[in-house]
C-alpha cells in the first residue's frame, strides 16, 4: 500500500499562531512571537492590560504582570492595586499644612507628624494650663482646651468673631468671659475659680464656714463649708464635721458644753466648767505653813497642740502633751492666770512646790540628773510638750517640768530700771531648755527679766488658793 497523507496535520500547520496558550500552528512551540513579559497587549499570559486605561492609568507590563506605568494628570495610585488603576484624584500644592486638604497627595489629611506646630499662644491659667495648639482641619490651628474649660457660647459662626467657628453651640478655642460652672475649677482661666459664685445672694463666699444647724452652739453645732452643689450651678453648705454631744468644759478653746461660752470655769446645765489640772501643796517650811494649788504643767494656750503653741490668749490652761505658752511678758502671763481665776506664783510658793517641802536641789531629788529634765544636757534646742519627760516629775506627785523646758515668771520683783519709762524686774524660775545644771535647780533665783521681755525660753504657770 502507498503512504497515507495526514491532511489534518497539514491543515494545522496552515493555521496562524495567536496568543492563547496553545500551539495553533502545530510547530511544537506555544505562542511564539508574542512578548508576554513586557508587552501590555500580551501581558498576564495573553490577557493584556489595556483595560487599565479606563481608570486614568497608563498600563505597563513587568515580568509578565500588569502594572500601572503612569497616572493621568491629577490622579494617583495609592493602593498599588492594578484592578482600579489610578484611583485617587488629588492636586499637589506643597508640603502638608493644617487646612483640611491633602496637600502632598499621600491619601492622608493634616497628619500630625508632617505639620509644623505654631507658637503656643494658648492661655495657661486655671483649667487652661498645659493647653496646646491643635489642628482643626479646614478651621486651621486653634487652642485645644480641655473639657473643664468653658468656651464662649454661640449660635452661628459670627457669634465667635471674624474667622470664628461655632461648633456644638460653643466657639472653638475661644474662652468664655463669664464663668457659669461651680466646680472648684478656674473654668474661664482668669486665675480665680468659680467667679460667679464667690459672692452669692446670701453674701456667703465659697470656702467660707457655714452650718446646717446655725442655731446650735459650741461643739454641738454641725460645721460645714460653702461648696459647689452637685449640679455645678450653685452653692450649698456641705458638712465637714458632725455636731457632738455636750460634755464638761475643758480648756481647749471650744464651747464643750454648748452654752455659748468658751472655757468658762463656772458649772451649768448639768456640765462642769473648766477644771485645770492642779497639784495641792501642803507643806511647812522654816516654820511657815503653805496650803495652795499650783498648775501641774507649765501654762499653755487654750488652742495649743503637741506640735503647736497655739495663738489664743483668752486664758491660761494646765494640760499635758501640748507645747507651753512661751514668748510671753510678765503682764501677759499675769493676765492669762487672772482670766483662769488664778494668779502668778509667789517666790516662796514656787520654791516650796519645786522642793516638795524639803531642801532638795532639784524637783526629782538632791543630785542633778543630766537627762531627767529638758535642760542643756538634753540638747533639744527648744521646749518640749508639757509632761513629755516622766523623769521630770516632782517635788510634788503629779507636778511636771519645774526644772527646765521654759523659765517661769513669778510674782517676785527684784527692783526696776530707771529713766523715763521704768520697768520692773522679776525673777524667772526653773531654767529652760538651754540652761546648765545650776540654773535648773529649785533655789536658783538669779535669772531675772524686765516685765516687758518676751522670749522663746520664758513661760509661766499659775497658782491659786483653791482648786477651782
């Protein structure tokens, strides 16, 4: 038999090659003569990239993949996605600035990292402290005040002045001139908090003392202070100390029995008046009998505390664990004792009390003990609270600080000065915190002072004929 002709193969070879991923002309090579790596017509395995023209992008082909070769004027490819070409229409105007516009066409508006913050001209008082300029987009740079700052109220932009911006009924960055809140803050940043409420219709200022029980007296009265109310639109009297039950009067600058009198000695309404802590001295010395009462502690002011000598000069008190009354003149000391129904001690009374009816040199005994009382050897450098040193008790039981701490005025005059304005000279007994051993003894009487002298090392104590 003769050869058989393969007409189908000849017919295949007669076909033109097209870019379709097939060997159309049966020459053993697929898509020859088609540049599928760089030609936009045959890129992406013959799919082509020409469709990108519809999205304002000029197509390109790189390594067989469609890419955006170039964007049409004003358009930008921000997402690097070829399927949407150059999707962002933006006109570059320069570096980014605060204007609500994407000046550099990077898809972000007024990004903080690219802005140059202007000089800080924001108010820095009160609630405005630490305020800084902030970019408010198309509104430009404005002071970014906290929520505690009251901004100028408004209805329209014109209410905020030229170039102002009314947002949520307030002018952005513009502080009100009339503070309306009562919250303890300086909301209008003028250096004064709660301006509108500092003087109310009741003529009561914020921070001033008040009472929910104004007709109750003494410690029984509930104390308060005028403060902003919870609604922040007015003042109210807020309690800071509840009233107490009445009790016996004490020497403390308070009306303890709630009768309208402070530190009175008289009893009344079932409560006792002030009973100063006193020691009864009954001794016979050198044939002379003594029967009197003396303060158990160096005199203190009514409002004295353990760390404060106080300021009230209403009367003298005898209390432990408070700083003694020092920096006092003879006249002032005498008046303070008189106000308590007492008097300054005489020279003999003071010495008999200190020695306890004996001839001991010190209130605690015959021999000096360096640390027993607050003298120079204790190196305290100032007065201690009354009764601080239990070793300084004597010469009567319950009598403290007759040696050291502060010198004590006595009604023991030793002459006077001469001249136009003569002054009496009185003995101050017992020594003080800076006195050496000899001056701390009961009998030492060489420490003397003019009646108008007032020194940190001089105090006093009172005596009386009776315990009341």
